[in-house]
C-alpha cells in the first residue's frame, strides 16, 4: 500500500483467498484492505495515538439517513456526554479532495451536528470547526487533542 502523510503505525494483516485484510481495532475484526480502508485505519491510529481519543468514543461506518437516502459515514468521535464531537470523511489516496467532498460531509453533518470535521485522502488532511452561528467552516491547522 501507498505511504501516507501520517506517522508510521503498526497494523495487523491477514491474507485470505489471495486478499489482504487489515485488523480494525474499533470494529474488532479484519476488514478487506482497500485504498480507502488504508486511509481509514491510519486516521483511526492518528486519533488513538496522536490525539489520545479513547477507543470507546470512536465509531466506524454506520448507516445514517440523509434526505431519505441511506448513507454511511466513515468515522465519528463522541464526547463523554454522548454528543457528536467529530465527523471524518476518508477517501482513497487517488481521490482528490474537492468542494464536492466538503459538500458531502456537510450534508452528513446536517443530520449529525458534529463540532469538528476532518477530510483526508491520506495525503492531504483538512480540519475545520463548525461555526453554527455564522453557518461556516473555520479551517484549523489540526484537530484538538482529546479533552481540549
């Protein structure tokens, strides 16, 4: 797999029927290793190891309803009080992050109301805080650490 713009993390892999799977600590199972999953697993390790988010507050790939359509978010992080803190959209490294990507995560966030958003293709990462009052994104250099 391609080298991404994250620190080096160690992962568990399994080869089954000539397909490689990567162990997901959050879902507690092996997941088929696709380019997008490679990015997702790096983001999870970034949250756990670099930002100190507890595993128990992280949720991956759950169904949500957006305008009567079933959609699936990539990663969310909850706060201790159960409110949604962070919504993350992961793309494969070859997928360019465009306005369309931000529109997608903004639509999901209309339903979820996270305070922070992250978009990453593993090579480029964008972080923003939602200014609900003025209805705009405020771009950040990085995400806050857990508890900040």
